[in-house]
C-alpha cells in the first residue's frame, strides 16, 4: 500500500488507525525521506525495491517512488543530484524526461504485480484551506510543534505546481493492476473509513489462504494427537 499526499495529510495517523486490527508481525511500514548518499549511488527505484514486503506480508510505503515525479517535478534541480547520464542541466529535465519516469514506474509496478505483489495506491487529497488550518494548529499547540517545519510553509507556496504534478502522475500511472484511489482527507474519519473498505475489498478479492499441510504431515498430526492423549 502506498500513501502519497501533500503536507499535513496525516499519512501516519491514517496508517495507524486503519491497520489497528492487523497483527503487527505481518506489517512493515517504511517512511521514505530525502535520499541518502548511498541511495543516490543507485537508481531512484532501488531503495523502494529493497523495502518491498516478503510474500504473505503487507508492506506500507509512507511516501514512495512517486516523490520522483512529484517533488522532483516541482523542484527539478533535485534530479541533478542523481548524476544521470545525459542529464546535466535543468533544461534536460523536461516533460519527455518525466514521461520516461512514468513509464519506468508503470514497468516497476507491473513487474512486482506479475511476481505476486498486489499494489494499491492512496492519494490523500487535502484542500488548501484545511492544510492552512492544520498548519496553524501545529504552530499553536506545543504538543504538535514537532509536526511542523518551516519548509512546509515554503512548499505551500508551490500549491498549484504540486496539484498539476499530482494530476500528471495519477493520469499516467493508474493501471488496472496498480490503481490509484483519490481519498478526500479534510475529514480524517471519512478518509480512514474509505481506505479501510478498499483494503478489505482488495483482500477479499485476493482470497489469501493459510499454508496447506501435506498429507504426510496430516498423518503425523494423528499420531501426535494419540500420543498426547495417552500421556
């Protein structure tokens, strides 16, 4: 599951709430920050690939590889740190460049789907007025101060650019096997109910089963049952 959204969409709160009833041993949550020097030594999908869940587990990405076509589209100068061939100047990071990235992301998600990983993507949509209200709360209340950063306000100035980047990303990467769900998040409880229902429907369609026991092992069960009764 991928949770992607603009600042203050409360991705962490939503993850905690909708996964409350799930055994934590079967869930792995990864929050992706600014790439490290080591991560910059690999292609941009590498750090996401190595965090994919094992078979039978649920993996959650709080932010994801989509940062590379969202924040990097609003701030194309970040791409220069990747030291890509034939990308030496900002003018090289154009619409053709991002169309190739959309294609790479579709290929990445198709590959992991074909190898047994179901992908569902939540775009947490917040109105500009609600983001303002949440920022003011984070500034006003000391117990929420840690949630706010001056960089949040800086990025808010690019609101229109981010909306366009989200629109382009969603229209280019929502596929039948790896769909996007746009979740209205001004009302947290409503958003969490919608996402919970989507997750339940997805799991029901997948119809996961407990591992099957071999016939030989079933016979061993009978012997063990008799042995325990005769102790």
